[in-house]
C-alpha cells in the first residue's frame, strides 16, 4: 500500500484507520518520499499543495487548525503515524495555539492535509554571533537580535565537519553560524537544536 | 550543466512567522517558503560578490531568477526540481564544511531550498544534507 493510500485510509477510516496505520508500522519519511508521486506533478516555482506554513489557531481532537502567513486557513489531520518535531520528537498534546509550524502530508478530498510530518516552531537561521552569554548566544539575524538559548543535554554544535558535540566553547563572537532551533512564540528567543560553525 | 556535488540546506522567505518574518521575498521578489524554489550563489554579479563560492573552489555557473535546478538528496536518492528565487547561500563563510550520511559526504554549501522543497527530500530538522545539483 503506498503512502498516499495509507494516509487516505487512515484519515477517512476514522479510528479503525488510525489503528490500521499503526499496525503497518511507523510512517517514516522515507516511506513518504518513496510514495509521494505528487512531487513530480508540482512545477518548479509553484506553491506546494502538500505543504503548509503558518501559526496554530486551535487544536481539536486530531486536527490542528492553522492560518498561513498569506491569510489562508488549513486543517491538518494528525494520525498515529505523523512525526512531530518540537525541538525533540513530540506528541500532538505539545502543539499549542500560537506555535508556528511547517507541515508536509497528503491532501484529502475535503482539502485537509493528512500530515506525515509537523515541524513546530522550527527555524533555520544564518546569523552573526554578536556576543556569547552564560547559556546563550546573542545573534544578529538580518539586523534583528535573536537570543539563542543552549539547553544542556539537547543543544549541539557542529564545527566544520566534526560530529555534533555538546561543547559550545569553540563558538566565537564575530563569526557566522547556522542554527537549527525552536522559536519561543512571540519572542525573539529560540532554543538551539544544532549550531553549525566554521572554526 | 555537469552535476555539482555539495551541501544543501533550507531557508525561509516571504511572509512568515518568527525570525523568518523579516526575510522578505528574496532578491527575485518572488520567494515564498511554501513554493518549490531555491537560492543560488551565482544569480547575479551583486549576488556573487556576497556569496563567493569561488573562494571555496566551487565554480558555479551564472543562473538567474527562474532557472530550474534539480537537487538530489544523496542520502536517500529523492529529488526535487525548483526555480531560483533568491541569492544564497553565503558559501564562503563555511568553506570546507562537510556533511555526511554514512560514507556519502558533501562539501561546501552550494544551494538553499525553501522549506517546501527541502521537506520533499529530507527532514527540516536535519539542517544540512549531502546533495547533487543538476
């Protein structure tokens, strides 16, 4: 059974469908990509109908309601096979009103998006390190100050081609970094997942 | 064009939430996170003067707004076709950087995809991926 049919079955089949999805195993990104024939049907430059960006306005049962930055409304159906990232692998009950998200999935006949993956509050910043404080970096991102917090046991650094390590001591003020992190909604703060730095 | 090997990442553009809200629609004026688009380091003279991939030994052809590239994730073989909508990444800031999955590696940042495009071939949480661009 391909991914699109599986998700369609899971969503349209209600609870039994959700159990069915689980019984078929975890819905890995590779499964999704392998089955997502829709990729080939989207012209370069065009909006991707299987992708949603926006802010969460409500969470009800297994549906996340989102308003995109262009003002359009989306309903995102979460199944037991949906992977949710919110700094760490997460669950639907950690998705809150006000969160920002990106979602990828499959459009259902009622125009809901059956989600393969949700990335909640994820940011990817190319920034300049203004200064380094105790447990955080002060970043300049397109002229805006961003405070990037280090979470012990979670935040990691990659220096050139080294494996990710917890040691942030090689980061330097005045250098550029790329930061994958989780935004704290309605603030200029993030928590670092991985910071990539040239040394 | 001959296949180019390097690193692919993602960037946000257009109207968006959080720190992405200040990024704008890119140098082509058309960039949106939800569209199948990318940033290219040699999209104009002004762009090249900023990104300087040549300083990392990368000889990238001049390609302008709307040109289509296909990016293949060398970790899983998935590919996505996108059009140029912005200038970037700033390759010279990370010369020599290398990303690997197993024995497959890519060096130097040569292309940035929108979240829509990147998530079609890799997880957004991965950040950097070895890629082939054609």
